[in-house]
């Protein structure tokens, strides 16, 4: 029956979403309207009413309606290879690559001075703090200044509510409030250069709440791809670099312990 119907310019997509948000959002059968013997479907009843008030604004007149660029959501567990695939796809299609968690890190990096989260955090080295204190006792002013600068930088860091929410999300996986997502995600669909070029969004949405957020805002991706990988493959991929990083960190700690021992020996003398 649907094939026999004379559909509007946007077929089963909402013409109001396309015109106002430049998004191909599927319309619903319960929100349908007829104009000039053609059937149009709308994503909400409000959009249907808006169309009926001024239909000429939302239909093609002299030239066909322009379709929005490709928008892809690439999903998968940590270590599945999302970023590698996303970079290749973005290069091939000439669209932007947005790594979501990396983008969050960049938003707070000017204040935190280093990346945060379970995949980036290093354990605080107590030996370094003890060395600073002992150096101060020995009158080593270079270390004293370093310690003072460190304390000052720690005091100066004051995150806004939005930055605190982003940090909590990266460190403890706490959900980002919709108002924070509005300041981040909306621009990728509605502002240039993303609006006219398109993008592949790597690692978002990560939860059902984030997927529901996209639905509520009418931010429909054209494609959503989930990369499924065996746990053994992820282990083979992630373990060697993690082991190398641990060895470097362990070597650094051993060096610090050696320096600490020498400092204590100087103080005894």
C-alpha cells in the first residue's frame, strides 16, 4: 500500500527536521499530512502542525531539496579498533573524525594539565613528594621552587560545573547531564563546518541514556556501526603496550627510590 502512495519530496523522512535541523529524521505514520495530493510524514505532531501552517516553506519548488551529509556513529568496546577504523573511513569519505572521549579530554586539559581516567591515570609517586621535602631540608632551592610551583598550580585549578561533570564521566563513568551534552553534541549536527561536511563519531553514544538523548534532540545518524571483537583479540592488542608502559613506570619508580636513598644518606651525613 505504501508503494502505491504518492510520497512527498522527503519520502518517509520529516521535511521540517530536514529544513530546520538539516537532519534526515524518520517520520511516524501517526503524524502524517496530505499536501497537493502528496503524503508527508513527520517526526512529531508539533512539526506536522508547523508544516500545515506554511507548507511552501518545507517543500521543493525550483530545485530538489538538498540532502544532509553522511553522519556515522561507530561503537564498540574499548580496544575494538574503533579509532583506527574511523580514521580510515573519515579519510576515504572526506568527513570529520570525532573521537568522543578524546574530545572530552581536550575540553578539560587546559586546567587538569594531564589526561584523566582509568586508561590514562598513573599512580601518584609518593617517593617524588618525599624527595621534594628532603631536598627542602637540604636547602636545595631548585626543588623547593618546584614544590612551591606544584602547590600553586594545584591551588589554581578550579573546574566549572560542566568541567567537573566531564571529569566525573571520564574517571568514574558518571552520566553526562543533557545540558552538558547540549554544549558538545548539538554543534556537530547544527553548526559549520560539521553541518555541511559530515562526520564519523567514534565512541558515542556509549549508553542507552545517551542514545535516548540523541533521539529526544532529533539528532539522527545515517549509519550506526557496532564493532564486535573477541576478548582474546582485545587482550592481544592492548596487553603489550600496557606492559611496556608499566615497565617504564616501574623503572622510573626504581630510579626515584635510588635517588631518595641517596638523599637520606646525605641528610644522615
